[in-house]
């Protein structure tokens, strides 16, 4: 989980707009996949250089250039030149810590967002930066590392009759973002079920490291909130945007996307408050248990300490302890013990400790 | 309580607008009840197919089609075709986890909301999704499962002279929503009385699983808040809406409905803060009790441990312990015990522990 | 304290606008008092029926109809007819749980608010619903039960030269509301002084049921906040209202009223935060005291347990324990005890526990 | 510290605008000081009656009437008549509990604010009400009791060339308010340094009544916030005001005043959060210390209780306990003690309690 | 860390606009460095007096006057005269406690902000005030003490072809602010990594003074928030400003700057909530450990106290204790011990304490 900001030592004082990769490099090789299609034909290939990919763009078909690996300044510089992108924006795209952001100019829409997925092996949330450059009939998507996030979208494109087969980038961009938000909800379902587990663990008082688990849960929700809040803003701006790059037909879908982001955000807040309640009940149960432990201790100690004292008395070596010489002295001792013991038991019963 | 979001695995990456039922299926059969009336006549029947119901719609009477069971995509698809409903909206209606939502187009108003009821058997809140499609003189209501939520409304329709007997859907829609909000207030009264019970339980220090009960209470309020907050928004939008489907006469009722939703929301917030206070007083009382327990322990231990030590001394086998040979040695021992015991009692009295 | 919402079972699904009394009936008989005056004359009487009261209204004098008891639907229905009041509003007036509300139509202004008073016998806040119907030169006030809330206003009217002797209802309505808000401030002064008492109780660590008292205090403030917040809104609306029923001369007074409501609200919030602080310091003091108790226990136990062990050793019956046969064995024992005891005392002194 | 609202019994139901003094009377005698000056001359005197002071007002010079003691309704009534002041406003000026407030009419600006000072003898914040009536070339300031709050301003006036020597009241009013806000910052510096002291006290774990001190700190900040928040509002209104009584030249100063009030408010909030953090760390340290105490107790008890048990065994009087007759029985006993003791020490070492 | 406001005793009541230095003087000597450049040439020097520096300003080149040491009123007075600066603003620049602020007049833009750096030797955040006076082709920057904050910017200027080599102050001002914000992010990375360390310390339960460290962390974040919040406001105003001193080309950079400030602020809030969570888990872990300690104590005490009691019984000196005379008495005793001990072990096992 890339929770904390990376050190920016490298960048400090550098000329703004310098293309320096910030983050941990996730992949060695920059991989470029291209899908080019119109309503009838579809071409899918992997190309070696960004120039090749850019050369394929033409007016008669929709071109989706999918780039994995954003650590190479040269690739971004070439994209910048081809699409006439502000250098500050390119800088943001290379900073894997950047918050979700929407930007537009006369030719393109730009989206920076976060892909999240749950790694079952490590039990942790993994984050990948997604940048989109949406021109009229070209879409460039940039991710840190290869992944299958958008396989479902690719599958849809492969079907001839899908709505995606239009030569306009807005619907494809929407489809990618929708797919991303769906994966957030997926992730939340994952978190939801572990919150459910945590609940039984807490209420039944079993399970170890419960505090730590609660803490982890909050940290994860915190992280998701950090991702979703600016995305909500972004989607709202997209909805209100009057860019000619977004067709009227697509707006309904964007409203739906916005609704989903709102739901995601609401869920996160609800989960937050559930986890907060869990934390409080957990603490309250710990206190209750502490009381119970202390009651046991107190009862044992308060009953046996006086009794031991009495036994101690008759273990003394005074020459003249009359009771010791009584015929029924030992019986008398047990009687005394019984009376005192019973008295204390009644006392604790009255106090409702037993 | 359907508190946590269902897993969306099925939907992820699916084409938006695909009619896939999301949720737990609550009923096997789709049941369709129709009430058709004008100011003079009333017809009430159960039909087998959605087509039959739709065929009954005519201009001279008001038609209320009540559908129980929303898991069948075909039924929704046919409604979609008949009323020209956006496919994304149909998708929302089939997702039993959707948040309350108002939507409108040229022909219809759409409302998605939640019916809540208290199941006395399980002691839990049950939730059912309600979707309304309101055309000019037709209203389609969709619920997950058969129920008696709206029996009172049906009763009113059966009376000839009720205001409901008008050939316009807006008042009927209002009546259903009003009935729903009334049931929220009912539910809150239920919660209110269990909060009252909880209060005595806490203040008198009896009752078990108090932490857990407080937690449950908060979880329920959390759940209701999640339902009521978007409803407040929705009703406000309805109030401000200029749709021709809402007649001027009905607006006063919608304002009243809005007032009720506001009251519902305020109550929830008040209950929240009462439960929060209860939690805090409960924790504070636990601490006080822990102190009391420790005081008892400390008094017992602090008094008897020194006394036992003294008894221990005279139980030693040194050849030459002068006290042991004193004539009044044993008496002297008891005197010592009395002095030390009294001294400690006075000490604790001064500390106000006794 | 009518803190929790009453069950609405009776109302659920009932036709909106049905006049059903909701609440606990506070008085058997509906009592109707009328004050009718102009600048010169004053008539004061109690009438038997609402019709009699309504018949007295005339253009040349100001009529104040004071109704105690709102459980009789007939009385309200007649008021409704006479003043042409929306049936939903009448319904609100009969619901003693309704939140403060301002409403207006062409002829009248309507105010629903809460009268609060401190019952010294029970030590509790009592609440009474106040509804006002203000026409041009008639004011109807409705309360749940007879009371002396407005005696001061009546006294002022009885004086010939008071500003109240004007034939216009707005100033009388203001005077009643001002009197009500003054009583809130009175109540807050009462609460303030019990908060002051609570403070000494907490800081000096004496007094019983402190947690419970803090809790009660918060509950009362919560209740007042619930009453004052919507009143603030209401007064603000009144201030901004352009109703011809409010004369320019009265507006200055309404601004003053608003200021007082704002002050009331601010005080409540300040008290809230003071009580919150009290709760926290109380908990913190409980913890400190727990530590002190444990220190005492630990010191006693830690000193005497080792000593008792030593006494135990020399109480053993081994045949050959050399110390037992020493001439100064017993003295040696006491020396040992003194050394160990002193060592432990020094240890605890170092730890700053003594 | 006049923290809690005074009882308003006297006022309740009284005719609004009645001039009744509310508060504790701080001075016997009303003292009236007048400063009258133009750019060249200055007259300073104490007069006996308010009439004398009012008679001095003239167009050619600036007159500052400084009144100490606001309990005399006659003085206020005369001011009211002379400056044509709304009676409700006069009432507010006589209520020493009134919140800061700005008011204006055609002729004058009115400010009600609070002077705060730190009384080193009592260690408490003292509050004095300040009311300003600013006409074109006359300023009346009212305080509860004589004080030296504005001595610095008087000193500046006494210098011939100061900007204050202008025949316009706005700059003088500003100078007084600026002086007041400066004293707030002074007070905050005082509070800041006692917060600093509290910090060392808490972190080093020494000092007594720490909870109480934290509580006092919060109460004082609460009180200041109550004073500063409405003042912020007031200053903002003053800044946005288009009153002809405020010259263009003075606006820059008022903006500066507003900035200072904002800073004051920010400091208060920062101090609040620091004190909140202190409270939490203090509680957390108490818990840590409780743990430490309990560890000591547990280690002592857990080591010596088993050992004492063993000593007890060999103190038994069974006729046939073989160990007692062993030649090296006593040595064996010590060996046993050493082994068990060491075992327990290792156990606690492993648990990291030692 | 200059966390608390300095005492303003010196200033109180002083004429507003008096140039009095407020703060701790950080340097003896005022040091003045000048960089003067156009696209081709660059001159860099240190001058002795402010007059020399001001005399260098000319229209054909950009002049950056870098002043270290702001305690000399004369320097500021001369700047004030040369650039026609409002005296209140000069006062603010000399107050090292002033909050970040943007101001503008017809000729210049003024920025007051805070430079922050992490002093590795003391482990503390150090703060330095930065004031900028930006005219058309002159920029004056004032700092409290010499430092290397802007070395990177100077390096860029030294390169002939950098964008900074323009004869317009807006880009240089931006570059300085950007450099400052970069250093905030740097600082946050520092804090982030110590939060990370704290996390392991807490979760693994080792490390000392954890409460204190958490408290320090919060205090530092509090301090940064105090700096960044007004800066966010300031940058937003700068962005919306229509000053002709900011060229259209520079606006994109300012938006980028604003984005960075927003990110800084978001990080601070996220860190706050992480530290809050850490505090809570830490407290919760302390409570868990207290329970564990008490369990150990209780188990030891509850097992050995009854056993010791039994040993005590058979150590009594009653003449007639039958068991003592049994042949297998001692064996019987051990049997009894074994049974009781086992019983208690089973009891605690059942309670899940073992």
C-alpha cells in the first residue's frame, strides 16, 4: 500500500515541468498495446515504440493506445509533443503519487485516477496509477504495470455489435472509468466482508490482534477515501463540463458513473463509522473483561486471605493459646472458617459479583 | 439487515445497462397485482403476466400496477419498452442495494426508495426496495417481496370518496411515499423504546451484553441514516421539481412529506447522540465499578496481609522468642492485631474508601 | 421529559390531514380564555365553546383566544373552518411531537413552538406545545395544558398604556414568543447553575452518581437543542418574511427576538462543550484514582509478601535450620525484616509512589 | 470569570426595551471622563453628570465621552434621547452578558464587545463589557468599571501629531477596538505559556491536579472563543459596511483589525487542539503508569506467593514429612526456592516485564 | 518550533503601523544579496546597504533583492518608501508570527509565507518567515536568517537558457513559492517516515515514550496545518487574481502550485487521521496488556492463595488434628493440593485465560 508520500528529494527545486519519474518503478519494460477499430473491423497488436503507435492514429477508426510503464520520460515527452500536452500535466502523469485530477484543453481531456485491486496473496490493497488522454478518436491510457483491469472492456470491444465500437473516445473513456469504479465497489465488498468477520470476532471475544485488525481496516478505508474523494470531484466536473469531446449521448452514462462514485463514497463513510463503532465496543468489552478478571481475583483474595490469617494464628507457638487445647479445637477452627467463608460469599453475592 | 454491499463480481466490467439482478432473491414468483379505478368504479385483480397488466392501462382510469419480485429481467425489460425507460435506470431498479434516487424524463417520474419494517420475530430491521414509475395516469410500483406495507393505502382506495380516487398518479405516489415515511417513524418509535430500556439497564447497572446492545443500536441507526439521507435529498428535489406530472394541489402534500422526512432525519441524529452518550456513561460506569472492585480488594489485602505477617512471626520456630513465653502473650498478640487493624481501618476511612 | 417520539401506530397509513391527537393527553377539559381589548377598554373572560370565542372577533378590537387542551379534533376543525387553515397544518398542531415550524397563507401566520419550564418538584424539564394562529387583529394560541407561562404578558395588557394595547396581532405574537425565549434563558440559567454544582462535585471528587448526572445534563441540553435549532430557523424566516401581517414597527422587535434565540443556541452549545469537558475530566480523575488505589495495594502487598515469606521460612520444621538455634536468631530476623522493608520503602520512594 | 448566564428572573416577561441592568454591579459611582480635541488643542476632564458631557459636544472638535459604570438606567436613557438610540439596543448595552454585536442607524454606529484581561492575583480572566456609540465627531464608550485598558490610546491622543487627532470618530473607534484585540493576543500569549508549562508537567509526569488544570485551560479557551467568534462576524460586517461614518482611509485599518481577529480566532482553535492532545496524552500516560504499577504488583505477588506456599508446606506438622528429616533438608529448601524464583524471573524477563 | 504566539507587550496600544520587530532575532547583521539578470547577462553580488540594492533596479533587467534579517526597521522603512508600501503591511512583514497573507496594490504584489525545514540535529521543524515584494521587474524577498532554501532557484538562474531568465518578476516569485511548497512535501515525507516507524513501534509493542512521540507528531502536524491552510487560501486568491503583474503564461504554473498546496493539505489531514488511529490503537493495546498482566496476577494469586491456606491449616498447632497423624498424611496433603490446583487450572482454562 503506497500510503505515504515518496520523498521528493530528487525533484526539490527542479524546474517545474521537468519529466522526472516519481515513485517505485513497477516494470522494466514499457509495453504498448494498441486496439484499433471501427464498427466493422478490429485490429489488436503490441508495438515496440510509441512512435509506431502514434503513427497508427487515423480519422476513420478509433485508436486505443494502452501503455504499461510510465517511468520512461521519453515516451511521455513524445506523447506530449504529439498531443500538445502541457508539460506540468506530463509531470503529474509521471508522479505515481498524484491525486485524481481532471484537466482539459482545446484538443483533449486528461484524467488521472487510481486503479485499486485486492491482492489475495498479501491481503493488501494494491494501487496502480491510470492516466487517460482522450482526443476525438484516440485514447491513450497509461498504467504503471501490466494488469488485467480492463480485460472486460477489451472483451466487449472484441464483440462486433457493442456500443463501444464507435469512433469517438468519450464512451471508451467512460467504460474504462466505469470499470475502475466497479472494481472499487468490488474492493469495498471485500472490505465489507472482513468487517463482518471482525464483528463476530469482537462480539464473541475471540481472535487475536483485534486492535491491529481494526487499525488496518481504518487505514485501508482512509486510503480509499483519499482516492475516491477527488474522483467524486473529478466526475462531477466531467458531468458539468461542456467540452465538445463529450457527446450528449454519453452524458447519461457519466451521470451514472457519478452516481456510482457517490455510492462508493457513501459506503466508505458508512464503513468508517461501523469500524469506529467496532473499535469502541472492543474497548468497552476489554474494560468489561478487565472488571471480570479483577472480580475473580478479588473474590479469591478476599475469601482466602482472612482464612489464611486464621490458620496462621493457630500456627503460632505461644505457650498459652487456649483454643489449641480444646478437645474440639480443630472442629471449632473449621466452624470458624465455614462461618467466615460463608459470610464473605454472601457479601459478594449481595454485591452481585457472583 | 442488508447492511453490507453485495459482491458485484457478476457485474464487473459488464456493459452498463445490462439487466442483471443484484441482491438476494426474496421471492420465487413474480406477483403482479393491479388496481384500476376512477371516481366511481374500482377493479382489483392479480394478473399472470406483465403484458396483461400493461394492456389494461387506459386514459379514463387510474391504473396501479403493483409488482412483487424484481429478479426477472424480462419483466423489467418490458416495462422499459412500454414506458421508454433509460436502461441505466432499469439496471438501478434491479440492484437491491441502490441508494434512494429520483429521476425524471419527459413522460415519467421515477423513484427508488427503501421500505423498512421491524421484524418482531428476529428483532431486526428488514429492508425492501421500492421503485415507482409514475406516468400521468399509471403508477407501477416494484417491491422485492410481497408484503402488507401499503394495505392502508389500498383500503383508502377502496372507499369511494377518498381523495385517492383521482385519475392522476401524483397523489397515489405521494400516498405510498407518505406511508413509507410513516413506517420509518414507527420504526424509530420502536428503536426509541429500546433506547429507553437500554437507559435503565445502563443506569441501574444490570443487564448483560450491554456493549453489544449499544453497538447494535448504533448499527441500526447508521443503517436508517443511510436510507433517510438520500431520501431527504430526493424529496427536496421532488418539491422543487417543475415536472408537469406533479399538480399544484399535490405540492402541499409533498411539502408535508418533506417535513416528515426532515423530522425522521432529526430524530435519527438525536438518537445517535443519545446512544453516544449512553455509550460514554456506560464506559464511565464500568470504570467506576472497576475502582470499587479494586478498593474492596485493596482493603482486604492491605488489612489482612500485615496481620498474617504478624501471625507468621509468632509461628516461627526460633528457640528464643520472648513474646511466646509471656503469660499474656496470646492476649498481647490479639491486642497488636486490634491496634494495627483499627489503624488501617482509620486510614482507609480517612481516604474515604469506606 | 417527552424525549422520545410517540408511537404513531394510530396514524400510520391514515389519510394525511386526518385530525388525530398524537401525544399524551395533558388535560381533560378544553379551557378557552379570551382577552379582547383596544387602547381604551379591556375585557377578559373564560368561555365554554370555541364558537362563543370566535363569535367575539370584531374589527374594532384585538382578540386573543387562549386555548388550553388540543386533544379535541372538533375544536381544531372549527378553527380550521373559521380561519381557512390547511388541514395538514391542523394535523401538525394536534401532534404534540411536532418540531417548531412557521407557516403562512394569505390570511394568517402560523407558528408551532415549544414552551419549556423547569419543574422544581421533579427536577425535570417540562415541555408544552404552543401553536399560534395570527390573523390581522386576532390571535389564537393553543397549549396542551393550562399554565402561567404568559401571565406576565397578560399583566402588561391589563395596563392601559402598554404598547401591547394595539389592534394588531403581530406585536402580541412577538410578545408571546419573546416571553417563551426568555423562559428558555431562564431554564438555561437553571442548567448553568447545576453545571456549576457538578463542576465542584467533580473537581472535589465527592458526590454520587456523577456519571448519571452528567448524562442527564447532556440529555437535557440535547432536548433543548432540538427545540431551539428549528426555532432559530423559524425566527430567521419570520425576520425575512414579507408578510403584510408583520408591520415595519414590529420588525425591530423580531430582530431582537432572533438575537435572543441565537444567544440561547450559543449558550446551549457552550454548555454542551463544558459538559463534554466535565465528562472527560471526570473520567480522567477516575483513572487517576484507580492508579492511586492500585499504588496503595501494590505497596502493601509488595512490602508484606516478602516479609511474610521470611516469617514462613523460620516457621518451617526442618530439623536443622541453623538460624533457629542462634542466640540472637530472633533479633537477626527483625534485622532482616528491617533491612528488606527499608529497601522496599526506598524503592517505592524512588519510583515516586510514596 | 462570568462564564454562566445570569438568571434573568427579573427580566422575564418584562416589556422588551425596559432599561434594567443585568449583571453584577462592578462599581458604585458612574464616572464620566471626557477628552475633547482637534489637531491643535486638547482638553481632558472628569465631569459629574452625563448632561455636562453631552453639552460639550460641538462640530469643531472631536469629543470622546468615556463612561465607567452602566448600571444607572438614567444615564443610558439620556444617551438614548440625545443620540436617538433604539431602546432595544440600550437594553442590550445594559446587559453585561450580551454577545458582541454591531448595529447601525442613520446617525451612529454601535458596537458591543468584551474587554478581557488577565488578573495575575486571582489567575483568572476578567471580562468587562465595552459599548461604543460612534457619531460623526463624537464617540461614547461605556465600560462596567474603571480600568486602564485604553491608557495607551489616551497617551497617543495627548501627542499633538498623532493620526488620532482627527475630528472624525471612526479612527478613534478603530483604535479602541484594535487596542482591545491586542489585549486578546496578550491574553492568548499568557494562556500559551501556561499551556507550555502544562506540557512539561504532563510529559515529565510531575505536578498535581493536572486534569483540573487541563480542564481550566479548556474552559478559558471556550470562554475566549465565545467572545471572539461574534467579534469576527462583527468586524467582517464593519469591513463590508457602507456606512458613511467610516471613511475610505479608515477601511485599510479595519481590514488590519479583521486580520488580527482572524489570527486571534485561529490561535484559539490551535490552542484548543493542543489542549485536546495534551488531555489525550495525559490519559494515555495514566494508563501506561497503571500498567507499570500492576506489573510491579504482579511480579512481587507472582514470585513470592509460590515461595511462601513452599515455606508453608514445610511448616506443616504432619508426623511424617521425609524432607524435614533430611540432613540437607534446609539446603534443599533453599535450592528449591532458588530454582523456582529464577524460573519465574526468567518467565517475566521473557514477557519483557523486567 | 515557534509554536506559541510571542508576547506582544511591546506592541500593545502602540500606534498601528509602527515598525516594531516581533519575534526572536535570528541574525545580527542584515545581509543583502542581489541577482540581476536578463536573458544574456547575470550579475550576482552582496551589497552593504539597502540603498545600494535599490539603486541597481532598472528597466532592462530583472532584479532580485534577497534580504536576510528583518529586525531592522530602517531597512523596511526604506523599502516602504521606495515601493510605496502600506505601513500596516510593513508591520506585518516584521512580525515573524504573522500568518501567510497575500496583498496587492497598483504597483506590487505582496506575499507573506513560511519556510519550513527539518533540522536533523535537533529533530525539530524550523520555521523562517518569507516575505515577497513583487514589482514588474523587481522582486524583493525577505527572510529572518540566511539559509539555502532557494539555492536550487539560484542555480537555475545561473543557467543561461532557463525560463527564469525573463525580465518579469511573476515567474521568479512562483519559482520561490514552488520551491517552498516542495520543501513542505519534503518535510511531510520526513514526518511520514517517522509515522511509519511509530506504527511498527506501536504494533510490536516495543519502544519507549510512545505516547510522547504520538503527541509530538500531532503537534508538528498541527503546526504545519496552521501554515498550509492560509497558504491554500493565498494561492487560490493568487490564482483568481486579475493583477496585471501576473502574466497569462504564468497562470498555468500558479494552478500547478495551487494543486501542490492542496495535495500538501490533504496529506496533512490524512496524516492527522493516521496518527489519531495510532493513538487509539496504542491506547487499546495498553488496555489489552493491562488485562494480560492482571490475568497473570489473578491466576498466580487464585491458585496459590488457596493452596497456602491448606498448608497453613496443617501448620496449626491444635492438639488434635487427625490428618497429621495419618500414616499417609503428607501424601494425602499432596493429593489434595494436586486436586485443587488441577481444578483451578481447569477453571481458568474454561474461562480461556490460559
